[in-house]
C-alpha cells in the first residue's frame, strides 16, 4: 500500500532548507554517464537543501545511488527526480510504499579536524615498537602490488 506522497509538503520543506529523510520501498532508474536500475526494495532516501540526494541500503556507508550538491530536485506524485546538468544525469526514484517520512533542521556548526589518515599511518610506521609491543619491530617493505 502506497502512503500518498504529499509533493507540496516536500516542496515546501525543500524550499525552507529542511533535510528530508524517507524510508520507502522504491525502485530507482539512473541515466547519465552510465545507466542503472534497482528493483523494488526498502531503502533510506536523504535529500539535503543543497541538492544532494543519497539512497542507502541496509549495508555499508556508501550510498547505492546519489546525486551531488547542485542537483535540481523535483517531487511528482509518487516520484522524486534529481537532475544534474553537467554532466547530464537523471535519477528517478519511484516510491511504492512509504514506512515513514521526516523533515529536519540540520546545520553546519563548527568543525575542526586534527590529523588525517596519512598522519595516523606515519605515526604507526614511526612507532612500530609501541604498536606491536615488540622492541625490535621494523618496517621491512612498503609497496603495492598491482595485478
């Protein structure tokens, strides 16, 4: 049973810079630099005020499909359509059933990053004896094999 998508409500929420989160059984069609289809399944859809759109499954942190900031988002009957102009891409989500829908206020706030993945790798190499609890530990070889 499809819970009716109130496209006017979503348009207002999007216009008012709300984050939209939908848990829905949906199918997905993408066309652009490539093409893909995803059959009907339960997914988590996140639409951000900057035009970002992410569709997640129940595994991993990478989205199944996504569109970057600047995409134009349209809400029509039981569909959400994200269009990117350069390069030309269209992501069409057809909603078959909606479990829940939320709109939320989210803001950037202050964020400070100290260190990076490279800093951690460098520290581990420089402190192998501490990390391995072996006083004579040393890095013997550091290379990547490509097949």
